[in-house]
C-alpha cells in the first residue's frame, strides 16, 4: 500500500523547491493581518527593487521575527529562511500544521 503525501508535505516541498529569497528587506506588508505577507526590498544579485509574497500563512505566523534592514536568504532546496542582522545570522524553520521540516 502506498502512502499519499499530506497537503502539508506538498506545501512544504513546494516552498522548499520553488521559493528563493535573496534580498535586503525595506518594507513589510500584511494587509488585514491575514495569511498574506509581502516583502519589498533590494535584490542582492542585481541591486534592483524586488518584492516577494507568501499566502501560505507560515511567514505571517513568524512576522515578528523579520525587521526592516534584515538580509533574507532562502535558497532553492532549503526549507529555512536565513536572516542576517547586524553581524548575526539565524534561521526560521519551516513549520506547518505542527510539523517542523528540517533542511538536510
């Protein structure tokens, strides 16, 4: 008997495999304080203005961890978002439906 992936696993793997962040954060928007989050900043690869949006709710639950001026890095193939702030580096693990997805 084969096991089907849960919707949470599919969402987590979609985030891991398709989302890339490489920006200095200039503005954060969370209209209506709902699941949607918008990051506006400067792309580190080309210096151009860029934006990123997430409607999944995971980032919205962690919104207090992001500060203007942070460098946000999330490579393709990783679950975590890495934050560089004033000489420090830390990560925000991807947690969905109570399950923490670990980078290998």
